[in-house]
């Protein structure tokens, strides 16, 4: 997905599920701008990316840097597991472009991997398990131990 058309939704590690927001702490959703009265962001407390209208007009390096700033904010400020954030952001073309340009991925088996280029992790540590649920154009990335169902609600 292009960043100008993509909403990033998340719950920080300190957010608690409630009757209104069922997404687990430390989870991310990546999907298109909400259309047709369907709000796929309902499980999440926070939204970013193209949820901000000014981001819809950005392109090129400015958009790539904005996406990387989003990634950093989710990991550093909200405590999201870096690998979970990485997998989620691989859905965004500008993230793939930025990390490829910097020689850091996507790794073999990850979305956007180019087998003609040798790159990837230089440190091999156990990676956390991530539950990935695809619902049409929306992809949810949750810590593996979460079993809460994902729902889309009408606005």
C-alpha cells in the first residue's frame, strides 16, 4: 500500500482492551483510508499515517521519512515490539523502499524481499511470534499470545 492511502492504527503496550477497543496492547493494524462507513480501526486506540490529511499529499523522501518517524514513534514512544512493527510496516511501500535503500531488508521470507539483493539481519536472535490476520485490504499484527477476535464496525 502507498503511505498516502494507508492508515496505521495501534495500541501501545500500556493500553488495556475495553468494551469499545478490543485490540490487545502492543498491536498494529495497517489498512486503507476508511470508506463506505466501515471503520476497520475500531480495535485500536490510536491512528496515524493517512489518518492525518496532510500526509495524503506527501510523496517521495518526505513521505518515507514520515513513515520512518511513525515506526519510531510506535516502537520508542508506545513500546511496540520492533519486529512486529517491522512486519506491519512492510505493508507500506515507502517503508520497503527506505529500508532497501539503507541495506536493511526486507529479509528472506518477508514481504517485499528482493532475492537479487543480499541483505537482512546481521544479528540472529529469536524473533517474537506475531499473529497476522488479513481481512481484505486490512492487515492486523498482534502479539502471538492474543486470541481476541477482530471485528469491523459501521460508523
